């Protein structure tokens, strides 16, 4: 799959349905994750990313998400600057995922 620096929720949904190897990194705060989350996500709050780089894989695409996509875009840029080449921001974040892919998911 040809992903650019940003992907939309439908593309991520297709990748997940097809079993494409990837990691989904949720950089929201714990209180946000309690409201809603995508199954199988790795949760590392944005402020902890620099000290937890070793937990992130370089082996497959790494999709970064937050609430709407701003924080995750910042994290994606930080990761690219620190040796990660296969990093993709989820456009619209979990809010777009809930609206398009899981309409029954709680939103905030």
C-alpha cells in the first residue's frame, strides 16, 4: 500500500481489514483513551514519546493518531527527525475514525 505522510481513516480501515502489518500509535492522554480507542493501539502520551522511542518498531508502517490529527502530526514529524522513515499521520484522528469507521464509538 502506498501511504504518504498522512493517511485517511478509510485507508487505515482497509489496511486493517487486509491484515497489512502496521502499528497504530495513539498519542492522546489517558483520560481521552478511556473515552474511546481503536483496538490494538499502542498508547504513549505525546509528552512521553522522546523517552520511549525504543518501544516503537521500524519494521512496518507506524500510523500516529490523536483526537483530530494535530498532535499526531507533530509526533510524526519528530519521529521522522529521529530516524523513523515509515511514519504516517492519521488525518482527522480518532474523531474521524469514529465518524466514518465506527459510528457507534463514543466521541468527545
